[in-house]
C-alpha cells in the first residue's frame, strides 16, 4: 500500500509559479502510474496531469497545457507538478494519486482508476 504526501502549495500572485511535490512511501513509486487532480470549492475533482510508470508518457488537461509540467523521480519516490503562469482559476486543492497498473507506458486520467490518494495541498492564486 502506498502513502502519498503532497507539499509545495501556497499563495502566489497571478503569473507566478509553484512546484508541487508528491512523496510516496510504503511502496516504490515505479510500480505506479501517477496523476495530479484538483478540486475547487463547489466543483468536482478535475484531472490536471498524468505520467506513466516509465515517465516517458504524459497527458495534460487543456486548461493547463503549456503551463504545467508533470515529472517523476523514481529514485526519490517523488512526483512533481511544475506550475507556471498561474491564473486565479488554478486556485484549488491539488491531490496526487497512484494507480498500480501493470503497464509501464499508459497514462491514467480517470479518477476512479486510481488506487491511492494524498490529502492534498492548497494552491491559491491571487489576481
């Protein structure tokens, strides 16, 4: 079983940057495809970005494409989300998630496919 802990959230002005980290314990990260999701108050959980077990394949929501970058360091058991050119509409609680897929090259964008979730980290972007 994997435990996931997010960090790196905070308050930033529009146009600024943040880097979120998701540290995994309990199982080595290379067993999992990973994803980032976000949820703003009153909204459903929304897919942000995903990366395959191998790290070679990624996928992004249209709303963040070109601004956010997902990456992973399996040696450090950590996944990252680099967020640039932040907008007020990016304000949400960001969660990382792990899917114990057998396949090393697939990305997972459906929340229900994920097996483990972190508690989340708040990102607030002021205008």
